[in-house]
C-alpha cells in the first residue's frame, strides 16, 4: 500500500483523468496543448521568460528531483544551461514537439521514481539538496513548482492573445 503522503503528491502531479487540480487549471502537460511555436517563443517583456523556457525549466527540475530521489549522478540533462535552458536556435514545430516530449518523459520518470520510493525514507534528508530538505519535501516541492509555473504559462497564454489582438486588430 502506498504511503498516504506519497499518494497525495502523486495525486497533485498526476490527477486522475477527468479531474482538475484545486487551482482549477490544467497541469503542466495539459497547459501546453495547442500552444504554437510563436506563442511558446513570445515574451511579455524583454526581461521575462517565454513559455518555451518555462517548459524547459520545469522539465529540468523534474529531472533534478528524480535524480535526487534515485541518488543518481549529477549532470546529464540534455539541454543547457540546465536550470533555465534556452529555446533552440532552430525553434520550429519539430523542436517544440521534441521539448514537450522531453517534459512528458521526465514527468513520467519522476512519477515512476516517486511511486517506487521507499516510504520508510520519506523523512530522511536528501543528499545533495541545499538545506535540510527531506525526500518528502522534494516531492511536494516539485508538485508546487509545477503549479506555480502552470499559473505563469496560463497567464502568458492570455497575455499573448491580448497582445495579438492589439497588433492584429480585425
């Protein structure tokens, strides 16, 4: 039987089909449906991240938390710089699909790592984590991280539509 604390994290990361998180929006994988390359690259201001960059950032942290849960080696994330990877030079539909596929893959690997984690170790301090974070803290933290960035992405989608109406009035 799954520890109820782990079950809650899994429910937050992977809500059952047909259910919605309490925040009311899509989760990280769902919020990117229908986002075009142009929309993914758009920035609300020069000093702000794009949806594409937010996607890669969320992907990296899923990878980083999974690596800590599995106690795997550092390094190996396929994009650079690791924490805030940039959209590729050749930013086209193929590259956008590839990066969304990377997100889905890291999400699934993270969920697998959490499902397979020994519940007896949840309150142990995770090695390599800055500060004294327990494994359970890392699991909750990545679920919260997703929720935070989903909110940003949802807001940016609305801002993009508004900005498009201003530049392309009908």
